């Protein structure tokens, strides 16, 4: 258990991109951070970066689609830090094949499994701990989860839109426990996730997109809001829509 009594944050998809930026920003603000993802080596890098800056972090490798592993990880966070006070869901998946005339249904199931079912799985596993701490959930969704985007893909759009309903039901049903949740919908963010597009954006296009640090700053705002404040949904967009 941590000796600092720091609030504990668990981040899925914490090894890269937005999740990694959130981990570093939260640690700088005094959170004890647990990062999960499938690649142990990148998680260890995040933990080392946070430790070098004087923070406390824990790497918990897992596949968010593995229900038993998710349950064990939630308990591991609470055991290590003494509580689980916040959850940030940053794991996501898409594919270049995004249309009815070219998509693969096996891939469709994987995308929905990661973007929707796993989100519900992680929330479900964390919820007993979040009820005890009157905790916060931030689901990093997508602009496509807020407004229909034709290029986002059949599976991706459907899964991200459904995340909005998960967050709404969580807020409606768990308010009595002080649990608050935010559906965060970023526009284009310059991360490796762009490699999954049919046409990968070039450097000039990426230069005018949001950065992972922009999203980390937004998440930090949600996490730092007073206990009586719930931020149901946030949409963050780059000024350039090219």
C-alpha cells in the first residue's frame, strides 16, 4: 500500500498515446497511477518516467477483453494503493476496413469487444471500489461517439456511440454512491492510433491536430473537479478541421 495516502487512478490503454499522457499528468498532480495495456515494456517505461519525476506508479499488463484478468487488476490497484479513486478508459481499436463493403466481421467483433464490451467490463470490475471512494470515471471515447462521422467506420462508430449510453446509465444509477462519469469525445489527436486509418495522415495534417497532452489536461480538469460537480460529457476539437 502506498504510504503517501495519494488518491489512486487506474488507466487502461496507459502505455501509449492519450493514456500515457494522462498517466504522467495525473502523477504530476499527486495521483498514484496504475497503467494497464497489453505490452509490458511500454507500461514499464511509463512507470519509470513517473518514478523519475518523483511519482508513484504500477504496471498491470492485461488484455481488457479478459474478464478475469480485469477483475484481478482492479483488486490489485486497490490492494497496492489502499483505494481506487478514479478510472480512465483509454484503450481503443479500429481498422482500415471501415465500410459495409469491405469490413471483416471477425474484426468488427474485436473492435466492439475492445471499445464497448471491455469498457463495461472494466467499469464493472472497478465499481465496487469506486462506490467506496465516491470515484470518478472518464471514458475517452471519440468525436464519432458524439456526432456521426462517416469515415470513422461501422464498428468504431457503433461502439463509441454506445459508450455514451454506458456513461449515462452509470451516472443515473450510481449517483447515490457519489460516483461520477464523463464521456470525453476528442476530435483528431496526433497519436499512433492514426496508423489504423485507410489513409494515414501526413506530418502536416498531424501538426494541426490535438496532442495527447491536450487530452491529458482535459482529463485532469475532470479529475480535479469538486465532488459535487459531474461533467457528463466533454467534446474537445482542434480548431483546424482540414
